[in-house]
């Protein structure tokens, strides 16, 4: 018995040693890969920030800013995947969905995106901390290996191994170094563990921006699912900008080629700066005019003037800088362009006051009238649907219940006539089925719990009926308008139905927040993703329902990264 216990203890000790060795290996791999990504991070953020800041006076600096953001996200995604190997769950960065936005709106939303700034902060910190940790980890492990194998190679160095105050030149000293390798290895494992934990904590603070999705992912079975990093590129660069991308790529290649020729020729005066200026001018006009023609026709001419003025201003300032600075003569060009812009703007304002004010006032009044009538129609529709639900519940359903009870008593009285009793039993079953269908129909129109107890209780009841695990986090201080409650409820109901239909093994999380005059609804799941709203169906119906209330619906569903539906509904009167 004791022998068996001893064997079991030895086996347990061996398993612990193997586990520690495996964890130490993972720590070393994580820190080593982090050292490589730290070098890449340093190159990316230094290059992107310096190029963006140097070209921000030109129009071309704005798309370069967006390209820099894409580079930040790609590089941060590498560290998310590296951290996933250690944590066993995915780190997801949640970014704003830029699909369908104009360039200026995309520029503004990108600047206000919190996760983008977290990515930049991570790249700056990781480029220093990750590289330092990697150097310490690799150097410590190399020292352990050197101490351990010292008797095998110390003799190959003519004057011995000189490590500061300790010179190993004979076998006893080499054996002593081997003996010291064990405590040194333990200290190295401990230090590497501390560094890995510290870097993982920092990654969790800066790179994990989706707490709801992360919670859903950790509760689901199976391997973690990571969003494709290319999805952020698809969201940042909409279709139709291929020609601009090709133009920018060709310009960059020509500029870099001239710079390479200048460097190969021995440097000196940086004449490729004039080549870069010649390349930037048509590229700036290409980009600026492409954006200007997308503006509404009544402001398009003014936008084109602004684009041309900015390009001319940038050209004159660049020529002044390349010519050696001196007296700032571009001020006269800038002053002339500003005066021209003011004259054109005043002329447009005078024209609008004389001929366009009445038409604009009519359109404004018409829009206000349509908004009021639409809101009234929606309120009437919501009240009518609730009346129909009450009539079904108090009228048809009550009659069917009474009919089922009467048929049941009739069936009991026909015990001696089994043929007729069977017909009555069948009629009672049909009445029961019809009552169940009416109950489901009434619940689909307006669930009683939604009318009686509000949105939070209705969503919690919906989550308990859904065949997948659902967590609900609701903070609603007051009840919004009935039409807003109904829209939010059916958004959650349709979303959970889609999850149960297309991803029955997934789990979902629902978040409800009422802040000020806005109701925020978020439904996130850890399913396969890849939802397409362009082909119609339930998600397209949700978008139309939300748009009817002047709400905003955003859907993020990268393949392999789950689906996240965000809805904002105005609750003002």
C-alpha cells in the first residue's frame, strides 16, 4: 500500500514538474514573440506618426492618418493573438463600424474611437517594455544553458570564460557553474513568469475592448474564435476607392525609388523632396476633388474651391520650406485665397437670402410636419397593437379556454359512446392548439410582461425562454415611450432568434442602458459570425424598424468573431 502511495506521489510530482516546465516554455515563447512584435510596433508607430504629422498640412495627410490607424490595428492584432495563446480566450478590440460613412464622418469617428487610441498606447509602451522583457528572458535562459553545459565547452576558449569577477578556466569551476545552473534556472522561471503576467495584464487593459463578447466567449465551449483582422480594413476602406489606392501606391513607389537613388549616390542635398512634392500635388487633388463631388450639389462648388485653395496653400508653403525658408512670402497667396473664399461665401449668402430663403423655410416646415405625423402614426400603431393583444387575451383566448372546458365535460359524459367521445376529444385538442397559437400571436404582438413590468423584465423573461444561454445586464431608470419599448424588445427577440437558429451552440449577452434621452441596446454572441444584412431578412427588418424611430443600428459580424448588434433609440418627446 505504501509502495503504491509512493508511486502515486512520484507520478504527481513528475506531473507538477512537467506542468512547470510547460508553463516556463510558454512564458519564454510569449516573451520572445513579444520581442519581435515590439520591434515591429516601434517601426510602425514611429513611422506612422512622423509621416502623418509631417504631411498633415496637405490633404494627403488625412488618408495617411486613416492608413496609419489600420497599421495600428493590424499590429495590435498580432499581440492579441499572441496573448490568446497564454490566456486561453480571445482578446477582442471593438472598433466603430465605418461602413457607409463619408470620408469626413469616417475621419471623425476614427478619431473618437477609444480602442484606436488604446492600440496606439499599447504600441508605444510595448515597443519599449516588450523588447526589454524579451532581452531579459532570452539572456537569462541563455545564461542558464551556458552554466549547465559549461564542462562541455569551457576549454575551447583559450583564456577561459571571463564573466566579470569570475573566470572559469578549469573543470572544478565549470562543475561549480553547472551546480549553480539549478537555482539560476528557478530564478529565471520566476522572473519570466512575473514579466509574462505583467505584460498580459497590460494587454488585457489596452487590447481587450469587448467585455461582453469576452464574457460570452469564456462561457462557451470549444476553441476561442478570433475576428479576422482584415475585417477592420474592410470597415475602414469602403469599396470604390481602388483608383485612389493605386494612385497612392504608385506615388509612394516612385518617391521611395528616387530616395533610394539619392542614398546610393552618397546623399547630400535631398533633391527627392521636389519629386515628393510633384507626386503629392496630383494625389491631393485626386483625393480632395473625389470627396468634394460627393457633397450635396448646393455646396459642391464651395467644397471644390476649398480643396483647390488648400492644395495651392500647401504647394506654396512647401516650396517656401524647400527653398530655405526666409521671408514667409506664401502669406500673400494665403491672404488672396481667403479673400476669394469670403467673397464667394458672401455672394452665396446674399443669393440665398434673396432667392432661396423661402424655399428652405418651406422644406424645413415640411420636414417638421412629416416628423410629427410619423411619430403620431407610430404611437397610434403601438396603441392599436396593444389593444389587439388585450382583445385577443380577454376575448378570443378566454372563449377558447371555456370551449375546451365544455368539450372536456362533454367527453366525460360520452364515456359509453367511444366513437363520439373520440370526436369530442379531437375537437378539444384542436381548440387547445388554437388557444396556444393565439397566445403566441398575442405575445408576438405585445408581450403582457412588456406592458405590465417594462422592458428589462420582458427581456429577462425572453432570455429564460431562449434555448441558448443568455445573460441580461439592464440599467433602466425610467420607462421609455411604448413604441420605443416595443422596438427595443423586438430587436432583442429577433437577434436572439437568429442566434438560436444559426448558432445553437453559442451563448449571448444582452445589455440595456438608458442614459439621458437615448436607449442603448447591445446583443452580442460568440457564434460563427459572418451575418450579411445586404441580402434582406431579419437583420434588414431590424434596421428598418429602428430607422422608423430615427434610431441607429450597427452590426459587426466578422467571420469567426461572433455577431454584435448595437442599437441607439431616441427617447425624447
